[in-house]
């Protein structure tokens, strides 16, 4: 048998190493932590509770929560395999699917209240005509604002959008923007600053669920870890529901927010595995209780506005198989 040259062997090993690094698809090891993105959002705090209460450890999965100011900012890290997964709104998830091979395996929450806050003197949606609105563009926030403007017979052409995350909105002065999109705890902080709530809509918030998303390579390589993650998440949701004060203390310590700020939740709904089985039960495009229906509304908005050049296959992107 011909022996391989030691030098050639080293070259081949280096090439394999470089190839794995460049592709971002190096095999994940079972002991490596799942790096999961989260932001200051009521539903995302389930990740912190599961971690602090030891639920991930209970189900033998190692998880590393990674905080971002905005979930849309994490999409590049997800595409570059610097994250294994994250908690993304439906529109962020659909946009991210054009950048990376990802799937949503769980619906975390919905109903968390988006709010449009404005400078004193702006009291209605019609007052926003010709004004500057700060929001995260190309996301569910833009769909929310677009639908809001329709209630006053306005369109995006009647206002000026400025790219701005919720924390930047509350830091901005009236010389920079006239209004902006926020959620709790930023809504409460904005009100304390003297800003006024111009618009809120519970029905619109139903169209903006948060999803637990992972890269497909992680799902393929670590299916047991993903199932363990979901079991731990489910237990954390039930803990938050049955132990609200204890959960607030955990979240306050992890986020640095006061419990009073955290209690202003905007009527959020946290979903268990049982809830998810119902949400994924029907793929009929006309069933408003189906996550597939909600995904279709978000997809249509992104395609109509040109943010997606092709319509992604929703039934392929949503993967409920890990719920069982």
C-alpha cells in the first residue's frame, strides 16, 4: 500500500479545516453549547428562566444565551454560524431564510404589545403625516406601522422612515424623530420621558409571533439537543405562569430591569408544547389560528414591499417535528 506523504497529509488536513471554517458548517459537538440569541422582549425571557432554573441542565442540553439589542441585528450572526439559533419575529425569520438555511421549530409567544409613541402634540395617526418615524426597517415593525397608517388613510409615502431600534427611539430627541415604534419596557420608559402613546393594536400584535429558530445544520446534527431544548422551554413557560413573582426576580437579575418595568407586559401570551401542537395543527391558508396562516400574511407583506424577491415555502420553513 502506498504511504501518504506527511507533508501532503498536513496540507490536506489544513484544507479540510479551512473548508469547514469558510462554509460555517463544521460539525457541532454534543458538548458544545447552543448559542441562542435573545433581546429585551417579554417572550424571550423564558430562555433566561430556563437557564437560571436549571431546566436546560435537567434535560442535558447546554445553552448559551446571547443578548442583542434587536433580533434583526442577529441575522448576520445566524447566517455566519456564529449563532446556532435565536428568537425571531415571523418577518425576521422569513427574511433570514433568504440568508441562511434555517427553520422554526416552536412558537414562543404573541400579543406582546407594539406601541407607537410620539412627541407631545402628536395625538393621532393622522398627526403623523409628513413626520419622521423611527423603527426597525424590513421587519414586523414596518408591517405594523404600514397597517397603522392605513387606519388614517396614509401610506409609507406620507411619512419618513428612519432605521432605529426601540432603545434608540427612547434615547432620541424631538429634533431627530417625531415618533417611533417601541415595546415594553421601552413603552413605559418613553411615557416617563413625556412621550405619548399614539397607537396600539392587540389584533395587529397577533400577527407578530416570536419563533424559536435554529440553523438546519444544527437540527440535523443535534436533534436530541433540540428536543431537550423544547422540553426545557416548555417547563420554563409553565414556571413563569405558575410562579410570576419568582420569575420576575430571575428576569430582573438577568436583564437589569426593575420588576415594575417587567410587569408592564402588554398582555403577552406564552405558548406551551400543547399550544404549539394546536398552532401547527392546520396548514390551511384560511385558518386564522394557524401559524401557517400568520406566516402567509407576513410573507405576502415582504414580497409586496420587495424585501423578498421570491416567496419562501412556508411548509418547509416551519418544522413542528421536534414537538413530538
